[in-house]
């Protein structure tokens, strides 16, 4: 991860709508360095490197583009589709790179994530998943769950809860390592101050996951 010396100027650009509507930081009040460090820490807790994630996204992008607007099956439960538009976007890091306005949507079960060519570049080159509230913010936990087949479709407890704000699933079997919640912690035992690790919503915004018959 390489941050420019004029970090404050870069943050001003990322918060503005100069490059994209709503800016790259969205409504996220956190400093850029904190956003990047938090996302990298979460990725590490999930057991994946930045390179592994970017390479997998690149592979899915290529397969989706081969579909020419049709849905492509990546693995038995993962599908992807590419939406290609005219025009280009410029990297706000001022590394003189332009990217097509192609958007990839990858779906696994009820979860989906989308990214543009620029989003993929920002992750690979700058470890930047964008700020919360940004149109193309990508949550590392949800991204990993969708693009890698070995991730949390394994065992989801019957006592799992879903965030009504962003769709994050709290699985008691996993706990919440990012917030020091150990595995096998029931949702009811979470402290009242606990918040959704994906969007920051309070416990009251969670609902029980429906059980499968």
C-alpha cells in the first residue's frame, strides 16, 4: 500500500464528486488511512491476502466479459455478469491510469457484490475498498464470502442474525474477531454496544435468519 505524501489533498479529492457522484469516501467520516488499515486487518482475519482477492476478482472479471452480457457460471454456486458502458474513469491517485466503465456483478446464493475496473485497480494498487456510503464500497467480508467457494456457506448456525441495513450475517459459530467477539458467542450475549462490523448498525437492526426446512 502506497499513500502519497499529500494525503490531505487526496482525501479532499476522494470526498468530492470530481471523479464519481457522491465521491469515493461516501459518507464515511473516518480518515483514509484508518479505512485502509481497518479493511486490511479484516482481510487478514479472514485469511486472505490483497493479491489473492485481486487475482480472484480479475479472474471473475475475465470470465464475465467472455459472456458478452450473459450470466456466466464461475463455479457451481457462483455466477457473474458484465455490464459494459462507454466512457472511462480516472484513478484519483493520479497514477495516470484510465479504466473502462465496466461493472461486474458476482452472486453466490443471496449474496452479491459488484465492482468496476477502477474498483479492482483501487484494491490491487492502493488497498482501497472505498468508504462506507460510496456507491462502489466493497465490504471485504462480503467480497470474500462471494468470490471464494470455501467461505462461510459452510455452517451457518440456526441462531444466526442478519443486519437489516446491509445484509451482513452474524454467525455465532464465527463470532466477530474484528471486534474481539470469540467464536460460539450467541447473538443475545453480544454487548449492547456491539455494532454491525460491515455498516455500523446497532443490534436492534438485526433480525433472526429464517431456518431452512
